[in-house]
């Protein structure tokens, strides 16, 4: 484990966290590809910033929203919402 890894704080349940980045499209694309690979390959992901990390076990279904505002200065917003995974099981009939 490197010194940078040791200095990171871990974001845990019971805490709210938000960080906003302004990136060029290439950097954003690299982030989205890496995120997509974690979504495709498992049910847990970890997002890492310079001084924090956020491990997250997600459930199903995920919500994907595409919003286009074409008036004045056009913008496209893509939002992905991942529900937390619960380890609870449904009731049984005996």
C-alpha cells in the first residue's frame, strides 16, 4: 500500500458526500469506461479521488436518466443512480 493509499479517507454509510469535477471529454470518457467495467463485472465498485475512496455495494435495478435541454445553450445530462445493495432476503412461505 502506498503512502497516498494510506492518506485516503474512506467514505462510509451514515455520511453524505459529493464532489464535482470539470474534466475534458477524454478524461470523463476514461472514468465512465472504468465505471462501466466495474458495473458489468460485479456488484461492488470503488470510486477514488485524491484524498478519498468510496467503496459501494450496489443492488438492482440501476436507474439511467438521459436529459437533453435544447433551448438557448444546449446541454446533455446523463445521470446514473445505483441503489445500495441489501443483504435482506424476502419472506418465505412454509
